[in-house]
C-alpha cells in the first residue's frame, strides 16, 4: 500500500495557494495533509509546521535546546516546491497496511491519532 495525499490546507492561512509571507526569510505556518492509502477509502489528517531557520531563531529562547519532530525547515517561501517535496516524501512511503503506513507518515508529520488509545 502507498500513501496518497488528497488535500493540503493550512488553518493559519485562509487562502493557502495565494499566500505570500510578509517576510520571506522568517515565517511559520501549520500545513495539514489529508492522506489516504491506495486501495482504501477515506483519509486521516496529518500536520507539519513549515518554518525558516530565521523564524526559529527569532521565536525560540536562545538558551533552549529544540527537538524538532514534525517540522519542515525551509530557507525560502516557494509554495509549489514545499508541496512537491512533501508530496514526494509522503507518497513514496510503502507499507503492508494502513496502520503501518500511518505510523511511517507519523514520523514525518503529526498524525491526528498519534497517541490515541481506546
């Protein structure tokens, strides 16, 4: 089974495809991906914070140490390039079933069911 991205959107940006950051060298936004698997119906939500190194420097305390899981660090804003890279990374993942595939995607993006327990 392979991952299939159905949609990209950002809760931080109303019109994501037309967005342009005020400062191209320092920005951050949350990107949500609706991802399904080949051969199955439906999708689940995954998310990743897209930001620049400058944004991290400006918004994090200098004496802190950061563990950056679920972040995509970019050096410039290029909507098409960001989407193409995320799409290629996710859609190249392969697993035996959806649960295994979702865990693999979850290493890159935050999965809405990451710590879910019944």
